[in-house]
C-alpha cells in the first residue's frame, strides 16, 4: 500500500502536466476551432469567387431560348402557329476598361479579406494571452489566500488552546475568526473570477483551461515597426474603391459588342388562300452576325456624380488611415514605456515581498510567545499575502505588456512565445 501511494505521488504530476496546455496550443487551437475565425475564412472564399466571376466577364456569353405562339386569324406571312428556337453568342470587345477595373477592385477586396483575417487572429491571440495570464494571476492570488486561510486556522486553534489556560480571551478568537471568514469570502470571489476567465478562454480556444503550462515572451530587442493589418485592410479597401470609381468612369467610353444569333422556326396552320408555295415567304432558319457601338453622350452628369461620390469615400478612408497610423505610433511608444515601468514595478514588488516575508517571520515568532497582539500578527500576515500576490501579478503583467508591445509593433505576439 505505501508503494502505491508513492507511485501516485510520482505519477500524478506527470498526468497533470500532460493534461495542461501551453499558450501556443491555445492560440493554434483557436485558429482551427474559433467560429469567428472560420467566418473570416469563409469571407476570403467569397472574395475569391468574386474574382473568378470578374474574370468570367472577359468570356463570351451563350444563350439559348425558344417560344411558341398562336395567332388568329392567320395570313400568308403570318401563320397561325409559330415555333422558334435560337442560340445566341455575345462578346464585349471594348468597354473602356470597366472589366479591368472591376477585376482589380475584386483583387484588392480579396487582399483586404486576407489582412482582415490576419488582424482578427492577432486580436484573438492578444485576448487569449490576457485570459491566460489573468488565470495565472488569479491562481497566484487564490494560492496566497488559501495559504493565509491555513495560517489563520492554525492560529485560531492555537489561541483556543491558550483560552483554556487563561492566556487569551474570546475577543482574540472572535477577531481571528472574523478575518478567517472574510478571507474565505475573498477566496470564493476569486474562484468565481477564475472560473469566469477559464470559461472565456475555453470559449475562444476550444480547450480546457484548468491546467496551464509555463510560458513567457522573449525580451523585445531590435523590433522593426510595421503597420497593423487593419491599416493594410483599409489601404486595400481604398484601392478597391478607387477602381470602382474607374469602372463607373468607363461608362463614358465607347462600348463595342459583337453578337451572333442563329434561329430556326417551325410553322403550322398556314394560310393557303394565296395558292401553293406561299410558305416560301416564310424563313425557317437564319443566322445574324452583328457589331454594335454605343457611347453615352448625355446623362446630366449622373455617372460623373456617382464616380465623384465613390472618390469621396476613398478620401474618407485615406483620412482614417492617416489617423490610424498616428494612433498606432503613439500606442507603440506608450507600450515601450509601459514595459520599462512594469520592469521597475517588478523590482519594487520583489523587494516588498522580501521585506513583508521577513517582517511576518519576526512578528509570527513574537505573536506565538505573546510579545505582540493579534492585530500586529494579522497585519503582518495580510501584508505578506498581499505582497506575494502583487509580485506574481506583476510578473504576469510584464508578460502581457510584452505581448502588447509586439502587437503595437505590428507583429504577431505568437511568434515570440517561448
């Protein structure tokens, strides 16, 4: 039996580790299972089909059709029953570049959809990182609170023993119990926040977030700034809008079309009053080849105004792009400063933890021999618990700050996970 316990102790950590997931695993899983990312992929396919449709516009169109009519009364050149079938081929020889503009526009829209998916994936990555380290912070806080609960419980038991010997009062016990119960309430609140974050991470990634592996980001060095994919989306959309304006302007250019139509007819209920051979006046088959040219001379500026409206849309988007670039530059600088601030905070919190731990050790020894009261002990315990939680929170905050820095540098934070 003792051997079985030893085996469980040895195997359990390995089992827990096998069930845990690293940051990259959560991100990779999200890219495969997240419904919002799948929606972006479907949108890309839609844009690709629009490109294929624009390419098809260069090909001739072929139509077939037929009709059957009844007329009464009939006469020599108009029989009572007429059936027609036809096949027609049409091709646009010149449209002023409209098809070219539409194809380029669809290409830019497809490019924008690719950038849009990439930008969304990076935002999802950032969200996963925040939840990931948020969970770690909450677990660190919970662990500190649970350690505090154990300490408080032990001290309550010790003080109760002293009460029996007349060395402590009921008031001393009541104060410790009140702090213990308040600590339990904080523990339950922390557990709720932890479960909420775990559920959110599971929703985004499709994986259980109960066990997390240790991951960190490389220290930022020689990072080359580049603009967001969202800015590239707007740039591609602006280019697409410009091509849409060109497509409208092409309406003022000559439009040249080639067509060829062949039809066959069948006649019944012929008028024979003109004598035999009257059906010779009726043509039962015919091929018609034609070229047409047309050009818009006047529409009271309709297409010109439509084109101008589209061009204003492009100008509006270009203005947004300019602002977005400035905003990203600003946030990039602030993210860099935030990194430096968090490094300083991490050093400070580490020193505070060391000091709080030393103070607690001294106060605890004095409390146990009755040299200080429970107020001093509880304060020292609270300071140590708070310092421990704050230090770990700062460590995890620093990882989040690094990911934000990479994000505002225009990079994918996932590439820097170690």
